C-alpha cells in the first residue's frame, strides 16, 4: 500500500459552547475557517484580512470520541509500523487544548484511553 508522507488531522476539543461566531468547520472539505473582526482604528484604508482558512490533508474530528480518533489516526500509524514504515503521531496546540488527553487519555475509565495505550494494545494484538 502506498502511504502519504505527512497527514495533518484536526481534532477540536469537545466544548459545551462552540465558538460559531469566530470559526466554522467543514469536515467534508477538510477546512477550518477563522473570522477576525476588522480593526476600526486602522483608518479608512484597511487591508486587514478578515478570514483565514486552513485545509487539512487528514480528517477534521469535531467532538470525536477517543475511539474514533484512534480509528482515524492511530490504526493507520500502527499498520504502517507493522509494515516496516516509520510512523509518528504528534500532538500540537495551545496549553490546555487537550494534547495529553488525546495521546494518553483520561483517568476516568477504560473507554477514555488515548492513542498511545490503544496503539500499544493494538500492536500486541497483532
């Protein structure tokens, strides 16, 4: 199987109130758009960009469970490693964004296991 060199997935932190007025997710197009208010103090001629759109080569996972994150991201990495390819999963984001939760999971229950425990379990099951 031919594998992509790099895939970028987006996982948003599950929140009770999503910031719809400032961002929009389009999982079908694999994009995230951020809206920024135009600063009026820049004067009449204002070339400030008001919308930024980011496209991802992987999935956009909004309010996704740990299980679906592993199925989307981790299983492919484990399969690639078993096939002899290098595989890396890296979490990047702001402090408090949920990187550790995504990678290692929550302490609450077995269902909250993150990518690392699921990958190790999957690796030994193969």
